C-alpha cells in the first residue's frame, strides 16, 4: 500500500525521503523499488527518458537535486 502512495509523489520528494533514515534509503535503493522511481519519473511531463548509463536514483539526483556530488 505504501508503494502505491509513493508513486503519486515526484522524484525530488522520493530523494528527500530516502535521506531521512538508513531503512528508508535501503527501501528506495532496492531493486524492488524501481517501479516506484519509474512511476514518479513519469509524473513529470517532458522529462527525457532514463539514460542507459544511469539507474533511477542517479537520474533523479542528476535532474532534480541541487547538491553537487562530485
């Protein structure tokens, strides 16, 4: 049920949630959560498709996060 609720959010919301605790981060970075990331990515009109060299989390951070991780 909670995964259905998350799918209505935007990628930045999921990124921020994933930084609140280790358990939540583990949830959102697991392979079983890829459908959540795909779903929230599709909530953004005009967003280019996922590049082949990035995973969902990396792409969301690149596009929506204001912090530089370099």
